């Protein structure tokens, strides 16, 4: 069975079982990077659709993600939420992820009857919800949300590459690659680095002592 068909069948079983109307999927992108926001998306398909190649955003190429992203925009209601690096530093990445997910659901133009969330996460919303471990590999609406969140965040990080060209954000999107860590050591931190993350904190401490 083609992957997207399996994902949509999973959603269909939940819709039949719950019988709560519109089904929304929620996922995030950017929990692991050292810089930039965590971005969440919520997706509701307007009607049954066919999206060949739909899968967890980590399992498709950047070009495929962009193609699927455009198709999802045509067929779905979408909400996007974001928690900045300063919010992450203030309340920690887990709570910032929950905040971004909540904002994504509230940004939907219609209220879902049931929310499927990737991972063991609950949101502070008075709506029926289910946290599903590895949900982006099981549910079509969660997989679609993972793609929307990833593409939104990647686009934003490419913009930040223009603002802070020393770090290579367009390449690594803020993740702790060897090149990113090297640029951190050379240039110090930028305004969008997460000061509470250990590699960034270590660089800041070094510069405070030696500069």
C-alpha cells in the first residue's frame, strides 16, 4: 500500500471511532536547533484528497517537501504558530513547543472536533485531543502538519541567513552541524541563537571571559 493511503486510512479510522467532526493534525519543526524559533502547524483537510508521496517531513527530500507543501495549501485549512528563541530560553523548548502548537490550532479558520498531535504532548485547549507517538509516520494530517511546519521554518531560516550571513543558516537551519559550531566559535552568538542551549551557552561564556 502506498504510504499516503496508509496514513489517510489511519485518520479515517480515528474519524469513524471518535465521530467528532473536523480532524486536525499538529506537529512541529525545530526543537533541536541552536538558533531560531520552534514552528508548529495545524492542518485540516477540507475533503478527502490524494497526496502521493505524503510522509513524515524527515522522510522526503527538500524538493518533495516544497511540492507537497503547495499541494497541502490547496487542499487544507492551515494554522501556524511560532515560539521565538527568547521564549524558548525563558520557558524551555518543551513548553515553547506546546505554546507554538496551541497557537497553530487557534490560528485555524475553523475549530476542529479532534486534534491528533505528534508525540506525547497535550495542549491547553478545551478540545478533544490525542497524542500519538511517531504520529507523523502514521497520520496524514500529522504528516501534512510536519511538512507545513518544516517548510515555514526553513523559509524563515533562509531569511535569517540574509540578516546573519556568517553562520550558514540557509544550509543547516540552525542545527548543530560541525560547520555551525565552528562559525559559533569564530563569530560568537547571533541575536537568534538559543542562549539556554549548552553549545551556545558555552560560547557565550568563553566570549565573556576572553573578549
